[in-house]
């Protein structure tokens, strides 16, 4: 199957990731995710939104190393614990190796028991899920007749068998969290809520988002982190992760952006400056972070997966998603039309920090409903590119030189007007 460049670029390269984790551990203590969740609403792997997972915490440094997605083999590795950074990284690498070589989630997760106070949770699109090592978790199983069974586990190994609908949630409180002591009650509450949503037919991506909201609000373990769609190979990436080392990620129950009915959006805190859309004056709807997570990883019949490359400028990824989606709905999968729509947005100031694009910068795969957009960031501190003028810069340069020459002549005439007038009168 032919894959667009964007998807190739996003595939997991195990050795590269191992090197990254080792380097990362040298400069910062890795995060201890205090909430890990895997949700399975379709154990066959056929529903594009049937398996989702994610991590969040009160703690700092909740980077993508806490919610790793293999886009080629449809599995995830979530991590955390109270142990040191190096053993935690070793447990992650061991679990990745097992899954990359065809192992089961239980076989991968149980390896965490070989490391002190380390937790690894593994989920698969078709092979169930498991958590191993140091944890306090509830396993939710929803039977075909709608019966919900919730079983608590404390360390060792807990599994959600392949073929079953359900979820696994681990939750503890981080030291320093103002809501410390709420984890046990909120874990059971969240497990019950997830079981009911799974029974009632909600997709896994919606169940995951609801779990994020409930835990963030009622247990205070609220910093992203992020979420994954294991079937459709989608990750929230850096949408909610910390902006720098030793800082916290985005609060998952806080307002994230404002969106208009025509697709225009703006992120917070800049969104505080807008009450209506600058495009058509329509009212804006506030989107919370857990809602943005659900939207980012949920595939709909008409949705298009959009990948942006070349820039980390704030808001570019989200705004590009809306622009591309609107262009595809109106004009189809045309790289020329998509480029035109993006360039209009750049010209109108809706996209800042990037240069104009050409059709060659738009990589379209209609069969997979995927579009990759390759941006060139602006140099210096420019927020918008130079204008496209109907005449060449060389002509403008020549006109400037002529104007300069005329100006010099006028200066000479002013400075020497008396001498020139006297000389002219004498000749007469």
C-alpha cells in the first residue's frame, strides 16, 4: 500500500527512539504519568475509533515518551511509576522490543515487574491490553449482554483479554497535587463511567476524552500528556505536552481554543481577544482541551487526516487542519486548491510564521484520506511573508534608483538656487 511521506515520517523507528530516550534521561528526570488509560470498544480492530489510549499527570515533563504509539503495528506503550528514570526507560524499551517482535500486551507489560516501582501499560488494536509493575488499576470488562464488571488490581499484572470490550485505568495522585487523596474514589468513578459509555455504544476516543476530563477535574491529575487512536494511527503529538523541560503540560480541563462554524479557530490565550469570527462575524464556541483531544484523534466519515511539517509555530497545525478540511469538502483532494486555500489564510493573517506554499508542498493521498502540508518557516522575526507584487523586484529597484537620482537633483537645485539664477541672468 502506498503511503504518503507524512505517514512514513511518523512511523516508529525503535532504535532512534531508544537513543532519544537515553539522551532525554541524561538531561531531565522523565515524567511519572499518574494516569494511564486504554479503552477498547471494538476488539476486532475494524472500527477506526475503536481503541484509544493516553496519559496525563499533575507532574512535569509529560512528553510523548509517556504515550508512545507504533503506527506500523497499532500498539501503544504508556508508562509511569515512582522509580528512577533509567529503569523506567529500560522497561519502556523492553516492552517496545516485545511488541515490535510480535509479543502480546501481557508479555510486554509484565516486564515492568523486573524494575523497582516502574509501571508499563500496553494496548493493542486487536490483542487486548495489560498493565504491569507498580500500579493501582481498575479493569473494566463489558460483556455482550451489557453487564459491566470492574475489578481492582494492585501491582503485578492485570489484563484486558483480547476479544473483550472494556478498559484499564491506572490512577494515583502526585505529591503536591492540591487534590491529593482523591485518586481511589475517582479511579472507580471513572471506571464506572467508562463502562457505561462502552455499554451505550460510544467510540473509544469519546470514552478516553471523558476519562481525561473526569480525572483532571476531580483528581487534579490534569496536565498533558496526550491521547492516541491505535486503529487509525493518530496521536495528539505535542498539542498538550509541556513547552519546555521541567514544566507542566496543558491543563486538560481548561479552554483550549475558540472555533467558528466556518472552521476558523484561534488558541488561548490569544482567543481571549476574539468574541466573533473575523471572517464572517459568527459567534465562537469555546473548545476545552479534552474536547480538542477527542476531535484530534477521532476519525469521521468525512474527516481528513492532516499532517503539518516544517514549523512548530503556535496554532499552525490546528488552523491548517480546519483549512484543509474545508478545502477538501468544497474542492476535493486537489493539491492546487488546498495550496490556494492555505495561501489565502496566510495572506489574511490567519496563519502566521510560515511562507506561502505551492502545490508541490501538498502531499495528497485520497485513498487514505490524508494530506501532508510542508511549510517553510519565515526567517527572523517576520510573522508574514513578503507581498506578491505584479511587477518584479528589479523594476522596483530601478524605480527606486531613478527616484533617488531625481531627489539628489532637487536637493542640488535648492542648495545652489541663488548661484544658478544669477548665472542664468548674466547669460541673458
